[in-house]
C-alpha cells in the first residue's frame, strides 16, 4: 500500500507540472555561465527525446539527466563522445569513467568540453575589429547508490570554467537526484533531479553578476512489454530550466536482448 501511495503522489506531481508549469523566459540571458551543460550528449537520451530522468541506468544518464542513475549501474563503464553541430558550428566532447562497487555504490569522474571556434569581434557600428574564441569546460565527480528497496540516490559536483568573448569566469555547481522503482511493480519507475545548482556566489562575468541556471527534472517510465528477448518502454519527462521555457519530453524505445536499443 505504501508503494502504491508513493507512486500515485509522484505521478500526480508529474502531471501537475505538465499542466500548470509557468514559463520563466523572462530570466533568459541572466545565466550565461554553464549554458553548454543544457545540451545532452548521451546517445540513448537523444534517442528517447531526452525523457531519461527516471529511465537512466547508464553513466551517460548519470552525467546529463540524473546522478541517481549511477546507483542503478551493475558494472563499471567508460564513455567517450564527440559531436559537431554544423549550425552554429559548435564542437562538444566528453568522456566519463564509472567504477561500480557492487550493490554499495558507483563513483564516476569525467570532463565535458565545448568549443564554438573563432568568431568575429565587432564594434558598435558593426565593423570587424578582431576575433575571439569561446571555450567552456566542466569537470565532474559523482556517486550514486541504492538506499532502500527500489530507492536510488545520486549526488555530483561540477567545476566549470568558461571564456566567452574574451571574458573568463569559473564556478562550482552540484547535481542531486533520486529514482524510485517500486519493488512490487518493477515495470514502473519515477525520477526527480535538480541539475547545476550553484554552490558559489554570483560571478562577475561580462557586464554583470551572473550564475549558472539550475534545471528541475521530474518524470516516469513504464515497460509496456518486458520479456527476455525484448523490452518496450515509454517515458515522460518534465524539464523546468530557470532561464527558459518549460519542456515536456516523451520517448519510447525497443531493447533487444539488452544489446540493441532502437
């Protein structure tokens, strides 16, 4: 009965956020630091339409969606990725290493880098007066573990450095999250996370004091079909960034023999 009550409460909270979440676009532009961290580089998360806050059980999900996903790992992992976005010409790279200590916990370490290349510097009239490069990086340390039947918790720290338009800034943020998979019905799961919570004071960056924007995530998943050969999953996430608009993400995937994901 307790499990059912928890599941109902989290589902209603998820639905309520979908219906009543207010836009916070008026904050856009106030948080230039760490904007590159909003871009997920996790292939499975991309394929799921970024509906991965509850579904995640990989290192990539732990980096970009919910550190509690590390608690669901049952083996050590290494991940490496490089992406180039032709418009507006941004290159992003990352690597991560997770060490699993059985059912106790998992530790991870990695780096995310973003390079927008060389851009022209202009004066107030629009005349080109030179060029500059924008570079950003985040070094992270995270852990996750199981702290009760079906209950997973994760926590992470990021050290962020950025050079934008010739101006340098640095700060520290944290990620925190939980995932709950009811032991009585393991086809269903719920997740909540807050990514990039500022730990340092606002940074003097460009023309004003700024800070990293946190993103609040809540969602659920359900395995519609679950056999030894195939698992068919649906997932639904709500993302609420401090400096942007509310987003609802829905995704589905087919898992064949726990080897091929479509």
